[in-house]
């Protein structure tokens, strides 16, 4: 929906009101439907409904039509404040049992607000526009509860903004990593293997190798040591860590091995702690920085898995730092600097930063939480990074910094995280000998720069639309002889490029050169070298970039120098 007269309202208010408008339309058309929640999301809103019969495409058309009708009525929107009992009685009488369940979570005596437009009333904190003229999931994420149907919508101030949004949607379809992953032969999944388990093809594996090697070298450059740990461990380890208590629904069922229960690891942190505990540590040993590309396994429900972005087996670019309290702020500041370096190296220069504070379900003392939160905030201020506080969104064991990267379509992706943890060192009785000769407990920092290789790879595919920069491209150069006469020269040029470590392919098929160029462009290879008789005589190559129609003739050595500079500097634009 769009309305050119609504510049006075911010988009969040407009979209929030549209969510209510949609719920009202659904209730008018399908009175038996129960309503649940309808929040604003990036670029729009959604509402979850409980209805026995699935919504069909023609239903959505009717809902949109009814929304326009209600909007034209110009119904005034009124806010009312209700007591706990009044709210419960009102929504019970309406038969809205999901709303009653939400109300029961409010504390006794807490004022509850609702908004009414015409015959429709909904729980809401607001704000909303003044009148309607202005503007698969499970209940509470639990598959044991009622299955809901989610309807998404969008709202913009005017048709120009709406058109730009629709254009972005079309571009996003073209960049979908699932589509490009198949077209570029990067990865696949198989029903015979199981959902959410990725098969990396040679070209995708080449990119992963380049990501990993860069990651490893930069960790050594930044004072880290690399470790490797198993894929499974006894269930008792996860009981001590607290994961069986706080994270059980995401852990695969135990396996019985020689009378002992084992589970596939959902995290790497307890293993790194076990390495720490193999010997006595001194205050002089700290900080310790240990990193691992550790593959973990999490039981994601079938309905939420999505290509590379949400899977059941993935590799974290994980690290754990063990430090003294007086080192905490400095270590967080160094990690922040490292995060930004890695993200920028892959072409992500814009981001949003969030400081997530203590959730309701948590462990640890108030003093520890305050110390950890203060250290994270101080490091952010020292780095002069703008950030938002995200109340209650920390993990159960400590506060965290989350960094979302902005891609070429202005979408944000959650990738990097820095988390402070007093809990695990206490649970595992970790100690070091301080300068005073007494035992002290180290502080643990959990940290991921890319998040998971699978998710980050999916982001890269969509960010670059599969046209990876030269340093990451699985094939950097393809040689295109015009006729079979140039094939021997193509072999010579290929050998020279391969001596320099360039990834080369040769298209020696008996096809027209235009066909070969189009094929190379579809594979998004950064450089095409066209070879004819003139190139043989002059010992040159005709260089054509993947999106350009221009051709530059240059000596092979000059081309090599240019390409190597792009690779070494990790330039993100090879066009």
C-alpha cells in the first residue's frame, strides 16, 4: 500500500497501522480466524493468523481489496488503556484466546493499551495513524502449539518509494543464492543426505578454501592460535555448560555409544575450555586467543531452513578469548577492529551495530553483567562506532555486540557477534594464578567474525550477484581461442598464468567466439582473454571484463601484473 499524503508519519507507524488494517480485513472476511501478533519488520509488516483452512492466493486479493475499502471509510483510531482484568475479559468475550494468553504474561496492575478502529480492537503499544484513511509459523515459535498462517504486507509513503521497493524485490530474485548456487554450480542439497546439510561443489569449495585460508592467516597475524576439536561429545559436557538446560530444543537427540550418551556439538566453546584446563595457567599467560573453523550441528525445524542462510550443519568462524578483567575492554576493542577489517576485505563497508543487554532468562550476578556490559560499551565508544542498545537481547550468559552488514541491495544481514561470558568459566571451574599467588577466574569472550561460512557465503553470493571479485572468483580467467588454430597458444598462456597461481579455464570447443563470450559471462568469470592470429604474432592477449563490451590488447605480462594487483589488494570491483 502507499499513500502520498502520509509523509507526516514515519514508516514504522504507517506499517504498524497497516498491520491492524490487514487484521481487521481478515476478521471481516473470515470471522472464524483468530489473530495473534502483527509486528513491523524491515520493508513491511506481517500478521500471524490461526485458521483451519489455508489462505489461497485469491483470498489475499480479497484481503487487499477489503483493506482499501476500510481505508476509504476513514475510521478514527482510538487508544484505550485497560486494566489486566478488563483486557482479559474483553478479549475472552471476543474469543481471541491467543490475545488472552499474551495478556496473562502482563504483570498484575500493569496498564495494557489497545487500539480500536470501527468494530475492530487489538492489543498494541502503538503508535498509530489517526484514521484508516492514513495508512508458516507457530504460536510463540513452538511447533507443539497451534500452527499459524503468516501474511506479509508492505507500506510506503508514495508510489515512487513503492516502485523502488518492487524493483529491489525483482533484483533480489535475480540474486537469490539458491538460484545462483545452482546456475554457477557452487553447492547443492540432497534429500538422500538430509535437509539443511550442504554439499559444496568444486567451485563453491574453491571459494570456501580462499575464505578459510585468508581467515587463518589473518588470525595468526592478529595474535590467535588455531585449534581443532571433535564433532561430538558426551551429553554430560553439555549439562555442565548449561546447553542442555538453555538450548536443548536445538540439540540433536543423543546417540548411545558403549552405554554413554553423546550428542553432535551445537557449540565449540566447551571444547576450548577443556584445552584451557589441560594445565595450570598464570596471569602472564593471558590473554589466550584460540580460533577454530568448527562445524556444529543444530536441530533447526524444517519450516525455518532457507538455503545456506539457515541450515542444520554449518561451520562457525569461532574463537574464544580468555583474559583478566583488566584486559577485557582492550580485547573487545581489538576484536571490533578485527571484525571491521574482515568485513571490509569481503566488500562490506556499511553496517549497523547493536549492544544487546541482559535478557529475562539469564544466569550470573548483577555485578558481572554490569561489568561486561560496561566493557562492551566502552570498547564501542573507543572505536567511535555508532550503536543502538537492544534491551534484553543478550544471550543467557552475558551481553553481546551484534554487527549487521549492509549489502548492495541495502539489506542487512546478521553475521558478526562478540559476547562476554562469566558463566562458563564458573561452571567449568576455570582458574589462573594471579600476581598475588591466588586463584582467579578468567573472563571468556565468544567471538565470530563471519558468523558461519555457509550463511556468509550466501550473503556473498547475493551481494555480488555471483560476480565475485577477482581474488575470490573460483575461475579468474578464461581463455577463448577464436579458432582451433589458436589452441596451442591458449595452452601456453594458460601455463604462464598458472605459474603465477591464477585460476584458469580454457574453452577449446569448436564454437563461435560470440557464443563462448556469452557462456563465460553467464558463469560470471572476471576476465576473458580472446586469442586470435594477431595475438599469437604479437604475444599479446585481448582482455575483456565480464560486464564490458570493450577489449584491450596487452602483453601477457602486463595483464598478469594488473590482475595480481587486484588480487593482492582484494579489490571488490573487477568491472
